[in-house]
């Protein structure tokens, strides 16, 4: 049996054993089930152990004991409750950027909901040309391919929606500590924990595809961040005070996102405004923003139904649709 078929057998075996964790199986019965030899089964088990799976034995019989917290196809699909978001998964150990791979897949015709995950990114990209530090096994680095039928003007709302799905998901680990810094940073205890990079391919009236790239700091310690962002970045584990399993968190996010995305396609942001306002870290605060080549200061007043930030500056209300907004006073 060559390497790729023993990997395939390991995946099939894991899928089967995951579904049946309360029974022990003899190597003979597994060999018969998968129409392979007993030797092939033992090779597949060695492969699975090298991926971090642990088995328990009763005599020669075997069952699964522990699954690794890896963002692989096998782990993410087991227990995923979505209809199409994440039903096709391209999982990598190390890539330059999951957004780049997602774009190539989208160009090649990959369907709506296809996701790309990686354990590590060597050239993770953030907004405004920044880097997204993506150390191995610590975070979630994930890109989703969407093919909405709404017009390109509605694309920016998807970033807000993604931030909302992330905020709800992260709140399950650290309730009451999560905020959204418009347009799409997720903060925990006032420090950045997640960011979203949405990239659009469209002509004037039609979206070809949207790539929604999501980066979440999950199990980082402060020392895992580069010194220049240690004061402004945090992770879910730092805030929660315990290590976080990434797989259920990602599954929860994908399910929350799918629900919200369907509602957004039907009726836009309207139904999300009150949640967006209550998560907002900016509303009521004095902020600065760049408009054209000017820097303006004002009070952030609202998020409007198009997702824009409304800022009161010199007795005028300014609608901000993109860019960086910074709080000047708390
Ligand atoms: C930001 O806050 O500036 C956005 C960060 C987005 C990072 C994610 S990680 C997965 C995807 N791949 C990338 O290269 N970037 C996004």
C-alpha cells in the first residue's frame, strides 16, 4: 500500500471509529470492512497515531480514545451542523496565505461555502497591507468562498456579519468581554483577538466570488506575539484563562456564519443592527478617522443599515464606509 492510499485508509478508518467510539473492533473486522489486509489496518493506525490520534486496546481490539485538535477535514466535518459552509474543506499544514489558496480555488470554480484552513501561514495578510502573524497550531487561519447573488455594494456588510458571528462564537468562551471594533476587528478585554480580510472579485453589477479570510488568536500566549503588538493583541485562551479547543470553536463559527449569511442574503443588515451596536467598541467614543487627505475627529454615533459608521463632526453627521478609525478618549 503506498503513502497516499494508507493516508486515505487512515481517514476512512478514523471516520468509522469516530462514529462508533463505544465499541472495540478486531483488526480482522476492520480489514473486512475496508476490504484491505490486517497489515494495511495496522499501517493506517500508525499513520493516524502520527497525526495525534490515540487508541485504546482491549486485547487486540481497538477503539478511538483521543482526537487531536487539528483543523483537518476529518476533525472539522465530524459534528459540523452546516448545510454548505465548510462542507468542502481544503486543510493544509503550512501555506503562504489561505486567502490566496481560496482565490485560486474560486477561480477554478470551487463552490459556495468551500473553506481553506491552515495550521500555519508564512505570509498571512491583514487589512491595509499589514501582516497577520500566524504561528503554527496556535490560531485559526481560515478562508471561505462565497458566491452571493446580491450586488457588489452589499459585499462590505459581509465583513461586519463575519465579525458578529465571530463575536458570538468567542463570547461562548469569555462572555461579556467581547467587542467589535468597526468595521471588522474583534476585541477581547479591549485587545485585538480576531481580524477579517474580505476580498472581492466582481464586475460593476455582479459578484463572481468573495473570499472571507478569518484570523483568530486562540491559544497564543503573550510571548507568541511579536513585541510590537504584545500590548494591543490578545488571544481567547489568555482571556478565558484556559486552553481552547479550536475544532468546536470553528464549527460553532461556521454554523453561526451560515445562519447569518442566509438572513443577510434575504434582508440585509437590518436584523443585525442592534447586536452590532451593542458589541461596538466605538459608539459614544471620541474617534479620529481619515477622510480624503484630512484627519477628522468626532463622536461615533451609530452604525447605519448599510453598515457604515456614522460620526458627528463639527455639528455634521459623516458616514464612514471604510478605513481605520481610532478611539482618542475612553
Ligand atoms: C486584519 O485584521 O487586518 C485582517 C486579518 C485577516 C487574517 C486572515 S488569516 C486567514 C486569511 N488569510 C490571510 O492571509 N489573511 C486572512
